[in-house]
């Protein structure tokens, strides 16, 4: 998550910060929709089937090269 771009971050256990972020997003529809669109775009660009396959093949290649 890129804070305030593709989502919102808060410190674990800080319920006040979480509450504020949720309230902000509920009140700012345009911002919420924009962050959602950016998050979807990021996932589609970085976690598509082609990239997943390429990464998996790198892992397999590395595993094979380590064997005797």
C-alpha cells in the first residue's frame, strides 16, 4: 500500500488513527474512489498472470540450480 495513494496506513493497535482514516474515507467519496482505482491499476500492472509466471519460473530455476 502506498499511503494516501492506493490505501491508507495506520500504526497497528492505534484505533484512533484507524477510526480517523475510516471517517475521512467515508466523508471523501472522490478520494476513496480515486485510491481504489489506483490500487486496482497497481495490482493489474504488478500481479498479472504473466508476471506471476515469470516470477515462478525464476524461483524454479533457482531451485534447480541449487540441486546437486
